[in-house]
């Protein structure tokens, strides 16, 4: 993992802890795993690498992914946020 990726993940952990009021007793490793899973999932569906520091729509979707993952509700997340995934696919679509 590159330094820049580690920096982005550290910033995301900090933001997510504050915004979602996550207990300090939950280890950063757990949140980091949720973030990495979310990044993989979002980029896999979109079909492109995303800069989560610049694309605020994708960043917001990732934060919501972590929220639902933390509460073991990813199936519900996928159902609710289907439109956001499609919107990102449209944004990153490259006409071949």
C-alpha cells in the first residue's frame, strides 16, 4: 500500500469516527478493513480507480458503506444505495 493510500485511509478513519460517533473502543483496524472492503466494492462495480479525496460522491458512498458494514447491514446498503452506484458508473464510464 502506498503512502498516499495510507494517508487517505487515516483521514477517512478520522472522519468516520467523528461523523458516525464510533466508540473509541472499536479498533482502527476494524474500520480500516471496512474502508478497504468498501473501496474494493465501489471500484469493482464502477470499473475504475477512484480518488476518494477528490470525488466527494464516492467518498460519501464509502462512508455510508462503512456505517452499514459496522452494523452488519451490507445487504440493506446495497439495496438502498443502488442508484448511487449507477450514478458513479455513469460518471466513470469511458466510451470505448
